[in-house]
């Protein structure tokens, strides 16, 4: 019978997936073809690591075409599945967010979300918000909306706002902005959020409003110069 304090001195060496991936070419049984590049992998490793890849690799197909992300981004995604490590920076974060959403890698998506939450600024809040909404990255969407509402006067004068405000704004955000900014803002977004703007005139009907009202003047000012005049109205 062994004593209770017995501690056998046994060193168990378990090779890491990274070493297997990088050095053992015998384990390669699938290639991802990304443009002119090929990324080698092992279908068992990927299937164990991720349910989406398990379904994707269910067939015995040797070459799998990848057309929706770049070679660099897909390489980072495969590397993450093998090692659970990834170097996220401002140059690759958005692409990694899209790739992790497309290939259902929630662990990577959450890491990218956490990184981007700390990088939101007046200049990039709208662009990050658009991608986050498309990727159903709810935590990042909430962070962007919160930042935009807190910093609306800085956001509306940026190129990001000019580029994205007509296609990116969701009903919830329109309602929040309308509550915070008042009628001129509401009219500006009438084409995007009918629910939020019920009872308010559409931009095309502005001419029918009384000419002597400040409300009419504000709206007409917005039509002539979306960004500058909107900032003047609400800030």
C-alpha cells in the first residue's frame, strides 16, 4: 500500500498542437485554398476544436476553397484553432471579427470584441458599429452605441459618420438618438426608422411645413448639409 504522501516523479510530455501543426507534415490531410495560397491543416484537430469545422470537414475532400476572407486572416483563424493564441491589432481586428463570425469561432470573436471595445473613438465608432452589427457582435454593438450617444457632437463631424449614417443606423439607435437629440434629428432619420418617427413629416414633405417655424428651418438646414448642420442643431 502506497503512503498518502507518495508523489511519483514522473514527467509526462504532451506535444502541443502548435508543434504538431508546424512541424509534423504527416498529420496534414486537408488544404484550404485561399486565392493563390494553400493553408495546411488536420481535419481531426479542427473538428475537435470547432463544431463548424467538424461539419465543414465532414467530407473527404482534400482541397477546400475559401473565398470570403483573405489568406492572412484565415491563417490567423486556423492558428487560433490550433493554439488558442492570436495577435490582434488595429490592422487585423475587423477582418478577424468578420472571419470569426463567418466560421462560427465564438472564442475568437469575443477576444476581438474585447479588443475593439477599448479602441472605439469618434473617428471609428460608426465603422466598428456597422461591422459589429453585421456580425451580431452584441456586446460590441452596445459599446459603440453607448460611445456614440456620449460623444455624438464629436462623431457627427467625422468621415465615419458621413460614410455610414444612412445605412448603419438601426431602430433602437434611432430611437435613442431621437430621445436625446429632439425633433430635428428625428426628421433626419425618417427614412431609416418609421417606428421612431411616427407623426413626424418626411424630408420630402418639409416644404409643406410653416415657413416661420424654427423646426422647419432646422430641418431644411439639415437637408442642405447633413453633417455640419446636424452638428450645429444638436450640439
